[in-house]
């Protein structure tokens, strides 16, 4: 099927969802909504009774020398639950944490001894959550020692430890860094005291800034995450946060669009009137562009459409590699990754995770067979380019000549004010940048249609 035939076969509603719509207000109305949280391909589901055999086969295969290898480790504990969070799983309790770290270390040791992982060099590790920084000093030290002892780290590895401001105490920081951590990512979300407390963050603005200053006494890359679209967040409040980033002791920043999950705590709180409304999609677009323009004018280097850096030491390796085709070995309850042509997620329940580890099994909740290697390469190329704001059609057609038909889609977006062409590349316009995730998903789906998979 040609791309034109495919687009012509769609209902008006489905076509609009896929390619957007022609409008004089591209910034606010090019698409009705954000299509996905993360763009990518879907594979074929594998039956649960096959999980362990498929996993062991994948881990007995020799590694692909063309791939980059990364690790994701999940810590499913938080001291408090933030109103907007879709990842919260468990309140921190020391006795449960101790057993969990025992299980996590056992999982790492077992997998690291398997032929596949035993022979690869790990470029980046991301310890996320939850709140990894909530781990006790002893358990953080145990986990980091297990990583160093069992995984082969590249000499220029990046090891990120995700955390919250209230955990930034000297003893904890010393433990993380002596254990090999060289990048700390902090979910500040906003510097505004009222906004922070509205969504479950406790520390006032002054303490946040003081803790960031304290952290920079150590030789470590410091990243701050901010969210735009929080309940009651105005453009003025948002731009005050952005200005504060310029003054804070940090190396880089991630600016994320708020996702309001339909049945989540935040949606319920807004509906009940306990917090002010969140910005709609059009309002989020205004917040995005206000920050983008400010940072651009001030010469802040952009690593992707969401990630910025003030210092070259910030590489954002895991975020970049995980989105563009790296192998991700997952460890821990709720972790997800891919290896050997399969993608999978671990059980989110600590109890179920513990039982699987005790049985000597990989704690898999869902597994799928990925698309062909060639289609994955095309998808990775599309995602990598649009993460940086462009599509290299020449590169795509060198992978498969059928992808020349993607020019139809690119020309529609050009006509609609989402892209422009320059030097054989199709670049996102400033207005198009806000919609890049939806556009990426659409282009990946169209490539799959053209490649007949």
C-alpha cells in the first residue's frame, strides 16, 4: 500500500489525529492532543508461559556489536506521593527496603553471570524511581557496590542517581559519589513554594536553592527537572522558575510537559476543586515556547527538544541512548527494557517481584517480540532526528527506498507550518517543536505501513 492510499483510506478523524490539521494557529491547534507519551513501535505479545525461556534464549545469544548497552534500575519507594505522579508504588519502610535491595542485588548478580551481559560494556546506568535518593546510606552503598562488582562499565560511563531535594545530605552524597555516581538528576518540578506544596513537594524555594548550592560542593553533574502545566501555574510563575534555573548551581535542565492521567490523583483533585485547573494543551504550548525562547536568547545549549545544558559535562546519555535504539537491561520492580529483539516490563508489585526472584526467575509482567531489526533501525533514526528537531529523509531512504514516500507526510507538515526544508533536511518550525512527540509517532507508524510490517 502506498502512503497516499493509506492516508486516503482513513476517516477524517483518524487522518487528522495522524497528520494534524491545517490551521492559522499552528502553535495551539495543529493537533487536538498529544498522541502518546513516548513514540515508538509496538511488537507482538508473547504468551506468559514463554517468558522465562525467551528471556534465557536472549541472554545466551552473543551481543550485537553495533548496539550500545545501558542499564535501568528501578527503586519503587518514595517518602511522599506527588499529586501528578503516575509512577508511585510504595511508601518507604526500612524493613521492606532491606529485603528489596537483597532481591535487586540477587537479580543483578544472576543476570550479570549470563553469557550475554557478561561480555558487554555498559555505557550508561540510570537509577530511577520512585526516589532512589530515599534509600538508606547502607542500602545505597550495597547497590552501588553490586553494580561495580558485576557490570562492565565503559571508562567514560554515565551513572545517574535520581533524587529529591530533601535527601541532599552530606553523608548520602558522599555515599553516592564514592559508589560511582557521576550525575544526579533532581525532580524539583518548580521552585515556587506554593506550587511545590500544592503537588506534594515539601521544601520551600529557599531550601531548594540552598541544597543545590550544597550539592555543587562535590564534583558531580547536577540536573534539575521542571514540569510545565502544573495546577495554577501561570506564565509568570513558569518564567520565574526558568530565570531561577539560570541562577542555580546546576549543569543542565529537563523541561517536561505535564501528563494528567485521567483517573489519577491530580485529575481527581482538579475535578473536586482541591487544586486549580492545569493548563490545557494550548496553555502548555505557550509555557513551552516562553521557556524555549528565553533559553535560546540566553545561549543555553540544547541537547534535545526537552533537554538543555549549561556545561559540557552534562551529556544526558541514558535519555538519549534509551530513546534511540540502545539495549536497556532492566533491574528491579517496575523496570522495563529490551534485549535480543524482545521488550519487556517487570511486575510492579514488590511481593510478586520478590516471589519471582526467590524462584530464580526474571520477574517479567509483560513481554513482546519487537519488529524486524531493519524497521527498528528506521524507527530509531526517526526518533533520534525528531528528538533534535529534524528529519533526514536522505538517511531514511538509504535504509529503505520505500521511505521516499514519507515526503508526502513531510510536505503536509510543511504546508501546515510544522516544518520547513533546508539543506536536504526537514526541520521542525518553532511551533512544530511542541508537537514533536505526536509527529514522531505518526512518522514511525507511516514508515511501518510503507515497509509492510
